[in-house]
C-alpha cells in the first residue's frame, strides 16, 4: 500500500515545525523533514521523526 508523505523543508526551532508534523500525522501523512542541520530541531529526535540531511539552499540537491 502506498503511503502519502508531507515533505517539510527545514523546520522551526520552536513549536511551529512540530505542529506541522502533528497535523500531517493526524491526516495520515508521513512527515519527512529535509534540513541542512536536522539536529538543531529537538522535536525531530524527541518524536523519532524522519529527517534527511540535505543542502536546503540548493534546489538541485532538494
């Protein structure tokens, strides 16, 4: 079965990024965060969320 995802580019060090993730989960989506420095977002590790390290300033890399 296919799983739908919500791709987030970078996050927000406060609670805004987490709110997007939680909303995606409530909608049955798999949230994936693309970030140059995913470790700066504490909620990603705390919630065991998927994050991919990528140069988010490079459109070709994204």
